[in-house]
C-alpha cells in the first residue's frame, strides 16, 4: 500500500504563485506514475498533470499548459505542483494520486490511479 499526503494549499490572491507537495509513504517502489487532479465546488474532478516516476513524460492537458508545472523528487519520495498566475477559477481541492501502471500521460484518467491523498484546499481570492 501507498499513502499520499498533500500539503501547501491555502488562501492566496489572484496572480500569486503556489507550490503544492505530495509525500509518498509505504511501498513506494510500486508507483510508476503520479498525478494531480482538482475538484472545484459543484464540479467533477479534473485532471491537471501527470508524471512518470522517472520523469520522462510530464503531461498536461491543453487547459493546464503554461501555468502548471509538475515535478518529482525520487530521493525524497515527493511530488510537486507549481502554479503561477493563480486565478479565481483555480479554487479547488487539489489531490495527488499514484498509479502502479503506465498511463503514458495522455491516456491518464482518474481510473488510472489506485492511490489517492485526502486533498489540499486552494482558495484564490481577487
């Protein structure tokens, strides 16, 4: 089993930058890919970005390209999401997720990931 814990959320102002972190514990050797999803109030969970643990293919949907950057630190078993130019529509709970399989970025959906964190709230005020 793998346990994921997100941190770094909070209340920020439009235009700010923020770095979210996800720490992995447990049998981390089974994790092949990691991702970030987010869920805004009243909306479905939305894919943000994914990365394989070797760092070969960071992947973003077209809507997330430019302001979001995903990275991982293998030695410290952490993954990060750096967001710049925050907008009010970025307000959501952000979840990290881990997969034992290779969804190759563009094939990743929420069903591709077996391990989930509890989420961290990001609130962007204008």
